[in-house]
C-alpha cells in the first residue's frame, strides 16, 4: 500500500495483518481480514470502506486493541499492538457504531464518569467537559438526562466523550448512521474541525458522500482484502470516467434503445430502471445519443462519484 508520504509520521502501520475467527484450518473457521497492509499518518482522515462482511469492523477492532491479530504485525504510535495494547488504548478515542451512553446520567455526567476510566482528575475533567460540550453544541443540554436527547445529539455526545482523554487517533465506526441530513452535516463539520486540529481520524462508513467529504485517503475492502487504495479523486480517475449519462426509457423501447447505445460508450451498465453510459464528456455523449435516434424519457448528466467507484469494484449484488 502507498504510504503517507515522505516526511510524514506514521501512526498506524500494519503488515500482512490477518484475523481468523476459530483456529486456522479448523472446520467452521472464518477469515475476516486476510493479509492487509495499512499506513496511516498523523493528522490524516483515513477511510475504510466495504460492504457488510468485508472485514471493516474486524480491522477497526484490531486497531482499537480490543481484538488481537491472528498473524502479521500491527504497530500504533510505534508500539506493538500485541504487547502494548493498554498503552495504545490510553491514546485512542473510540466512537462505536451503536451509542453506549448511560441514559440515566446527564450529558455532563457521561463525560465526567467516562473520563475517570483514564485516571483524569475531576478538575481537568470539568475543564475538558465544558470545552467538549461547546464543541458538540450541547452546552445548553449539559444537565439533561441522555434519555431525553435526539439521535443527533446522542451521536455528538458520543464523539465528545471519545475526546475526553485528548486522543491522538479517533476511531469512528459508521459515525452518522441513522442521522437526518442536518445532523449529518453538523457532525461532518465537527469531524473536519478535529482533523484540522491535528487529530488522526480512522472512519468506516457506508456513505460514499461521507467518505468523499471527510477522507484524505481510503481503502476499499472485499472479502477481508484491500482491493483499492488512494485519495477519493484519484480512485474516481482510476476506476471510472469523469462523467456518466443516465438514460431512462419507456418499457417498450428500452431494449432497442439500449442496443443502439452500446456503440456509443466504452462502458455501459444496465440497471432495472435505467442505463448508465460512462464517458469523459456527458453533454457530448447526450448529443451523440440524440444523433443516433435514441429517445430517452429522461436524461441526466452527472459527475462520477466515489459511489460509482465502489459499485464498479464490488458490484451491485446485495451482501448480507
């Protein structure tokens, strides 16, 4: 895998990392992570993308030092994850996919009690909790029970709690799942602020727009392996075209019009409700379809996105 670049400090280094559930070779054993290499630098927002079962969560658990690797090497902050997990965990912040807040405590109490697990003084915790409540825009909710918060507020509190020990790396597992657009964009803004302050982010997400917005670099995993790596813009250039033309047809014309379109683009993808023509110049392609007598009900020219890359690499079949 490409490293973080000359002069950059590597905080996470994995070589030939594997995770097998069950004994190797034993019947029923499952290889969740199959020999991956990672190199994440300080201050980077690094994404791990993949369908369900691709190995994302197992990778994050190994980086979080709550699950040991079956083989390979993993060093975080230059420390051996297999032998120095406690020292590593003290410098990490973890945002799990499911909120694990104490709903019977107040917003501020959740921060204070969690901070005590790191041995922090009450004085320091009071100072940090005030700052983190401001960061999460929860100052006015400080004395309210968590059970009364909205989903977006709980998610912001979970991220604030993960920062109570002033971590150098924050691991975020699906940070905006289930949030409405306003809450999602507010959270993106907070994560961007964290990155700008020098905190290293490692993010798993199913949302390709989120990965494009937040990640400097990312990997795509499938069946426990890394199948692509790079900056979002680089991956788009490498695996798809600059633009795509989406055409929808009346059902009775769909087959004949699709056949006509095949000679116009190097790559055509047929979907149940439309066809996609991948091209560098969408407007030129649209003009060519009209010249060829192709008559769509609707036509849309759009820029290719990371979602196009992901679907190109992993397919459109549903993965359970």
